[in-house]
């Protein structure tokens, strides 16, 4: 009887010991991250001032390492609302080129004339191409993928502005209070975008001078399609969007090709995720999505302005990305931004409505700027990080 009791006692004691060890050694439960109260207050202050300074603002979201994101959504927008982020699209297009280079689909030094010989020759023979000279032809034939990435293809004026003004009356039906249907406007033209790109004069030697160029960005999407057999949106879906946890976004097409310089629709959280990917050098959850050396070059100064300042805060241009003194940003017309600040381990996403054709045209010709929104950002958000 005593032996049986002693055996039961030992088993019970061992069970208590094991249970106690398990409690002590259990992994701590992660507490949910809280917002940075200073940043929360900064977001609210920016929202309060925005109606007097930038009344089209409809989305703010700020992520910083160690905190839950802080955000606000205005003018009928919600955290799930996807917006046309306009030229923020360009940075996604640029990163697609980096992925294609890693896969051996193309090289940065590939000459685009060899890829689009038929379209380029048609443009050279077109009545659109006036005052053609041997040097302009030589410049056209020398343009590389790298030159498109850095917006140094040899154009000395922005063909987007030229054609927008030239076809202004045709574009009017495609601008409304809900935004700009860039794709619809371009699809209404009889001319293809590659032909319009090659028909614009190449006055400079490629690789020498920066000129902002949305058609050049679109040519990168045309190159992705030609070299991979996939439209840009489909190409990035498995390689970028799905790994980041994004449902395949709406991305406008022009004449059957994903628009390389505009047309991507995202919400602020999706913009933040992309910014965090670049902040981490192209790696997400331990998986490399974009080559590290490509990202490093993309977010470093590759070219400088010719005679005028780039704009508020920008000090140069990388690969389809604006470079800041303390980081870099993807920038879209009339208040669309992804701002990445490595030293602060932070990403800011901003979206805005487009209200009128005059506002759009003013931006194209330089009379309307988004600087007021960036000034608000640097006044309120940056000091709180």
C-alpha cells in the first residue's frame, strides 16, 4: 500500500514539475502594437489644416517600425478605397524592370530601337517628325533601357505635355470629378504610344540630361510585354503583388498594354507595403522579390536637374523614383505619394482627388503644384517620427 502511495506521489510531483516548467518556458504572447501618440496627434493636426491648404486630400497613412500605423481617410474615402495613383505607378514599373533583369529577360544596356525597329522607323518617316537630322536619328537609335529608367532618353521637352495640349479638346470628355481617364483618352487617339514616343525629337545625347517623361515610362511597360510575353500587371502579380499580400490591382491598359507611367489603383495600406519593400532593399518576409543592387541604384541619385529645381524636397532622380535628402519617394500628379524615410524606418502614403480639367492642365504646364501637400507633410508628420 505504501509503495503504491509513494508511486502515485512521485507521479503527481513530476506532473506538477513539468506543468510548472511549461508555464515558465512558454513563448510570451505578442502584445498588439500601439500607435505612436505623437504621430497620431500629427495626423489629426494635418487633417485639420488640410481643407484650407489642400482640400482634395483623401488619404493619409503612416507606418513606422515598432508602432501600429496611423491614418485618416477623408472626402468619402476609406482604408479600403483604391485610388488611381497616377505617376506613383512609375516606381512599380521601374521595379518590374529590375525583376526582369534578374530573370535574364533583358539588360539595362539593351537599345530600345532594336526592340521597336518597326515602330521607330515608322515614326522617323512620319509627318510628326519634323526637322529630322542625323544627330537626332543617332540619338534615337542609342537610347537604352537605363536611359528610360532615369528619364534621360534625349527628349528635351516632355512629350506628354506636348500631346496633352495638342489633343486637349479630345481629352476633355475623359476628365471628371472622379478623376482622369488617361487610358480612355489615349485609346481614343489613332496613333500608338510607341510611335508618339519615337516621333518626339531626340535633341540630346541619351544619358546626359533629365526631362520628365511619362511616355518614356510607358515604353518600359511595352518592353516588359515584348521581352516576357506578359503584360506588366500580370507579370508583377505573381512576382510582387501576391507576395506582398495584395489582391491583383486594377491597372489601366492603353491599346492593349498595361500603362507604364500611370493607371495603377491602390489603397494606402498597399502603398505602404510597397514602400516597406523598398525600405528593406527589395526583401519581404525573408524572400527577395527585387534584386538588392537594383533597388540600391533605383533609390540613389542617377541624374540631376538641367536648369530648374526638381520640386519640393527632391534633390535628384533614380530609377523611376524621386530622391530626397533623407530618403526617396514615388510621386503622382496632384497629391499621390509614397515617401520612404530609411533613417526613421518610416513610410508615408498620401492620396488625393482630382477635381477639374483646369487643375490637371495646370499641373501639366506648371501652374498647379502638389507642393502644398508636401509642405503639410513636412510640417506635421516628419517631426513626429
